[in-house]
């Protein structure tokens, strides 16, 4: 096993495009790829509230 990536327990999903327009293939993504985050809006709200309470440090 000369390739260190052979030891990895996960693999990146297939991609489409090249360079700056390279992206994950949406048809190849599924639930096991972590593409669903139903609590994202709640997390964003909590982070915004926390930022409003904490004054910016310069």
C-alpha cells in the first residue's frame, strides 16, 4: 500500500468541471455524503445572535 490515500476511510464524491468551476456531481450525492443539514437555519440564527451580543475585537 504505497498510496497514503488508500488508508483513508472516506472518499470524496465524484466531481464535474475543471478549475474554478469544479463542483461535486449533484447526481452522485446522497444522504451518506452529508448533503442534508436541516438545522442550518437555526445554527445561522444562533451565530448571528451570538455575534450581536459580542462586540467586535480590533
